[in-house]
C-alpha cells in the first residue's frame, strides 16, 4: 500500500514503540491518530508528532466506541489499525494475583479485540484495510514468570490468525509483529530493570521500520508474521 494520504490509528502511541510507529507512518505521509490513557503524556506525544490525540483506555468498550467516533470526526476513513497498547506483569504462577492477571488480559487481549472489532466493521464495508498487532517474542514461546504477559501475547497471536482467516476475503491484511526486547518504558512499568542506553538493543524505530515495510508491500500480498531480534544484545 501507499502510506501517503493513508489514515492510521495507533493505540498506545503516546510512548515507546507506538510513538515510533506513529512517527514513521507520519514521515511516510500518513494521517495518524494516537491513543493513550495518561492525558499529559498523550498531549505531549501528539504535539511532538503532529498526530491527532484520542484519550482512551482500550480495555473499556465505551472508550473504544468513542475513539472511533472521534477518529471519524477528524478523518473520513481508516486504512490501518495498529494494536500496540500493552503492558506486562511478570510474576511466578504461585504468586499471580487475579486482579493483575485480569488487568493484563483486559488491555493486551480484550482491548485489542475491541479495537479490531470496530476497525473490522469499517474495513469490511470498505473491502480494504490493515490490522497490525504488536505481539512479542513472548507470543511464540513460554518462560518462567510469563503466565500473564506471555499468556496474553499467545492469545493475541491466536486472535491474529482467526482475524486473518475471517478478513482476507474482504482484502483486509492482518499482520503480527513480534519484537524482542526494545528500549522503552515497558520494563520500568513491569517493575523490571533495564539500562536506558544500550547500543546493542532494539529501539522503537526498528519496530516502526518493520511495521512500515510490511504495510508498504503491494496490497496483492502481505507478510503474516514478522519477528524482530536484536542481532547480538549485551546486558
Ligand atoms: N519494549 C519491549 O521490549 C517490547 C517487546 C515486545 C513487545 N512489546 C509490546 O509493544 C507494545 C508497546 O510497548 P512499549 O514497549 O512501547 O511500552 P510503553 O513505552 O510502556 O508504551 C505502552 C503504551 O501503551 C499505552 N497503554 C497501556 N495500556 C493502555 C490501555 N489500556 N489503553 C490505551 N493505551 C494503553 C501507554 O499509555 P498510557 O499508559 O498513558 O495509557 C503507552 O502509550 C506492547 O504491546 C508491548 O507488549 C514491547
């Protein structure tokens, strides 16, 4: 597809990977709206990007419905949904609190589903569209302490396959992008240590590049799943 003049909605575009994806799409000439829950962070990001801000929590159905109302007040159609909003709780199974587990699934799984459902209704009508789900290498193999986060990304990967099967007849491309470790706020939010500067680890821009490349392929085809590793990461 040609990104020039296309319209994209990036959830969690106020930080990290989502911010970088929004930035890349805008540089390629797309009109972009970003979502997030923290008003200050969203305002700062949308100003820096020149993107349209939508203050919304993807895990809340009324917020999702309002997001699309606000989007279509600003833009007359949507071409690309990037389901990027997400976070992790990393804890052993025996210490897993129900509330933490449900919070992760509410955003990473239910939120992605709600956002995709509304996009799919629009895309089916237009017989055209793209859904990019930001998975993780946590979507392809399990690990200790991964019950909530890895489980949610496995679920996202499963939904990706279902949506792909349902939506291909309407010319909708559903793509999963699986980053390995990227230098963002993700680790701090999950209560994990991460050095801020490390030239051997991935940046948001690397994932943005992968997303953009996948989208720019001719609409005749698409890459179903794309995994991005750092070449030789050092701690
Ligand atoms: N960083 C990594 O190493 C890594 C690796 C693989 C995959 N990923 C995935 O990449 C995606 C982005 O993560 P990141 O690394 O860029 O982390 P980040 O810097 O913490 O960004 C997360 C973004 O999601 C938003 N968000 C979280 N929950 C939300 C909700 N319920 N509704 C709306 N927005 C929400 C946050 O804004 P608010 O808090 O203001 O809502 C923020 O903009 C996630 O899906 C993550 O699982 C990250």
